[in-house]
């Protein structure tokens, strides 16, 4: 039995070394790339919060990033000249179509508003409106707000501040401050006006 010629033997020996070296370089390059786990998540609640920060204070008062467990899924409450508005953020496109008369949807919205309404009632105010803020496609040809069910409005997230500013005023500045203070302390946060 004879030996393999060098022109066959050298490539056979070098092939595993080149493949292993390429694999090591590839793994090192992957290690230097930023992963999704390294990037901070931008939640829908955070997007809503950033848009609500555009509202002028003291005319508008906002209870930011409440936490779904505290107020039945409401993540922000806005108290301003138009009254008390419960806000829930949805990371999806706003549904198009007719206003739903489904009793289950109406009851679910009333339950979400109810927790806010109970707190606002301590200040002699009420919450009759749940705004679901949708952070999907911007829908530029559609209106900023669209009724979803009785007492619930779907808002295009990119136009949230515009929609709030378009609502008619019903509260005085003193009522706004009192409502805001009552809701903030009602969820266990320190008194913002103390």
C-alpha cells in the first residue's frame, strides 16, 4: 500500500483546520453583536407615556405607568379639562369597522373604567371613558379616534396627544388637580401636591 500524494494529503489535513478556524471566528463575531436580550424593551406603555409627556402641565395631569394589576388593566390615567380618561395600551393595529354592541366587550370596558371611576369618585369626579391606545400601523387616512364600544374609544397611538387636546373642557384647574391627587394617592403613591 502506498502513501497518498502530497497534493491530496495537504488539502485533507488543512480542510479541518480551516473549517474549525472559520467556526471559531464566526462564534467570536456573533459574540460581539448586540442581541435582543441586551437591548432594552420598549413597551407599549412606555410609548404611551412618552406621548402623554407632550401634554402641558398643569392643565393636564397624568398618572404614569400604573401597572395592570392595580387598576384592572389600565396603565395610565389622564386628568385634564375634558375629565378623567382611563388609558389601556394595545400593541396591535386599531380595529376598523362598526361600533361593537357585544355585551362582553362593553362589560369588560366598564370593569376597566370602574376601578378608575371608584378612585375619581372620591374627588367628586367620574371616569366615563376608556381610551385604548393602539401602537400598530399609524392609519394616517383614518381619524385619530374611533368608537370601539360604548364608553371605549380606540386611539391611534401616534396621535394620542392630538386627540386629547381636541376634547371639550368640562373641569376647572382645581378639579383637575384634586382628581389627579386623589387617583395618585389612591393607588398607593405619595401625594404629588404635598
